[in-house]
């Protein structure tokens, strides 16, 4: 699916009381008056101006405007609503205590048909056998094919520490198959849930992808914390705990209400790191001056900020469109992606990929097997925080033997293994390194963890003009110096430094 792995991040320091009412500044308020009509049912987020008392008051206004409250997240002042009133958002914005409100989708709420989304390259039995024959005594059987581990010195880090089982990384994604033999030993069930509806479902196995649904989240989870247990592959931090928070629906859409639920659930269940390899549908870029899109930015911002206030470091993928996120303008031809897209030119300073470009979020670009920016990876001076292996075509970046693929090998549902590439694959490498830092420094706050992440990264200069396909034309322009630039941010993350500093 095209939008998986398209993501960006930054941070504030506010007292808890202020943080729950802090905003990015949107709409005026007034008095509600409603004449509910009947139309297709849509989902909305309503952002309030105050605490639990205001949320209760706004709940009554929601009902008067023809809406039904699905769940109210009192601590961040976000209410998830369903309504058939075509004028619901316009009406409820006038209610006392409402700061902003917007539809989270352009497609009505209907039962979704499952379909296979995302293309992986499963590992063949012959490849597994060949890899196992090359594995040393301290390697899992398929580890020789994981060129990405030595690229960030994770193999060296493992000799010192595998990470602490007291640290949990939440994979906010399409679901995680916790029955996989490489994930079962490290899975944190208590921190797992299904948030697709906007409200958490903790029914046994609700966090797993169903047959035919995307294997994306399971692949991400393996990169972070596949156990070092003599089976399959090895994660960046194989001694950690990993949880699954399912926010992608059967068609692969990540709607705002699900994403908000995911961050709040993580915040309230002791999660130390969240990985976010997606963008929030249906808008690739959400413009703050649009009443609907601005409300979505506000809701997700509140949720990410709440998670950070509760101690989590939020890590996200920069996106796979080979775009400069620091450019004056970007052409968005895919939004809204749940109905009929319309071309538009956006200013990335005002129109944000969420959660990636939100304050406080660690934004990750992807590199290939030769250590260069991956051909597809987004970039941007002042936007990218760090880089990590995400894989690239072997035509552009071929790994050293015994690895044979330039993509990232990890776990797939049903006990399988396979290759994928994207900034989706880069972000979990960083989440794993962040978790190793947390394991080494369990009591430092998120801001200090992020500072250590960039301080310990291996600085990488822009290098020669970027002509990844060798056709004589520059494919992207890297701006900045060796210690901070648009391709690699502060550099490629370093797992060894994470466990020895």
C-alpha cells in the first residue's frame, strides 16, 4: 500500500495541566444551534478547550448537533463522534467549549472488504538453508542476510546488551502476529489493543492482523525486537518487549480516531517508545487553515504530546515519495485517498504529514545497503532527525555477501519471513535504538533520550551530488553540513553507542 511508511516529528516542555489544553491554534467558538439532517455516516474528532467538565458539556452539544459519542478522551480533550448530519462539524464548532472539529474521512463509514495490501518477498526454503549455513555460533540462522544490523552496529551492541525486558516498544500499525516464534517470547499483551474504531478493544488477539490483512506491522515488530533465540532473524533490540496497537483498518487506512486511540493507549499502558510507519489518512498533508484538516492535526498532536508527557518517545517514518519536506511547496496528488484525489499545491510548513511532522516526533529517513539515502526516501534539512536502514533496490545499492537482497528481512504472520523496503523499515531500526538507550538510561526523560539519540548518531555528510540511478541527472539535493543535513539529519543511528554510553 502506497501510504504505508509515509511519515515525519519535534518537542515542547509544558506542565501536564497546560499540555492537555495546549494547541496549535485553530478555530473560534460560539453558541451551538443544530437542526440535524440525515446523510451518510461519517466519523469526526471534536477538540475541546478544557478538562473533563468541558468534555461532558461538549458531549451534550454533540448530541444536539446529531452526533453520537464513540469515546471521549478526557485527558486530552478529544471526542470521537459518528454523525449522519452533513452539517455536524459546522454546527458543533459553534458550541461553547469546542476549539475545533473535523471529519476524519471523506468516505462514509461502511463495512470494509478485506484485501491483500502491501507486497512482500517471502524468503524461500533454499535461501533459509543457505543463510543458516553461514551463521556463526552467536547468530540466529537468518542473521547473515540482515546487512542492516551491522550497518547500525547492532551486532556489536548485542555482545554488550540485548535491551531490557522492562522496556516496551509499541508498534502502532496494522497489527502484530504475536504467535510468531520470533515475536512470542518478547510480546507484551497488556500493552496491546485494537484501536481501529477509535476505542480500544482488548479481546484476545484483537491486535493481530486477520487473514488477508496487511503483514506490515508484524514485519516492523520483528525489526525492533525479534528474539535472539536460535530461530529466524534477530531484532535491533532482541531483549525488549514489543506490543501491537492495531490502527489500520482492513483496507489499510489509518484514520485519525484510531491514531489518537493508539497514542493514548500507549501512554496509559507504560509504553516507552512508539513506532509509527504510516501517515494519517485520508490527507497526506493536513493543512492547518482548513477547518476539517486543522482539527485532525490538533487531535493527533494532543495525543502524541500526551504520550510524550507520560514518558514515551515517538518515532516515525519520513515517507516514500522522494520529496523535500523542507521545500517551499509540494504537489499533493493523492489526497484524499479514500475517495477521489484532487491535485493541490501545499506549503509543508502549514500542511503537515501527521504524526510525522508534529512537534516532538523523531523523523526518520531511509538508507540503503551502501549507506546512501534510499532512492524513494523523503528528506529535508531541519525536518529529518536521523537516518537508518530502510532498504533499496539492489540496482542502486547492493549489499555485501552473504546478504543477497538490498531490502530488509524480518518477520511475517504465520511464522514466515520476508523482505520489505521503505522508511517504514527505517523507523523501527530507530525505535529499537531508542529502546536500547532507554534500557541503558531507564530514568531519563524523553527529551534527554532524543538528545542522546542524535548525539550518538554517526554523522554523515551529503557527499557527492545525488545521482542514485547513475543517469547523469541529480535526483535530489542534500542541504546542510556533515553534522546536520537534509538526507541524514544528525546521522545514522548507532546501536553500540546506545548501550555503552
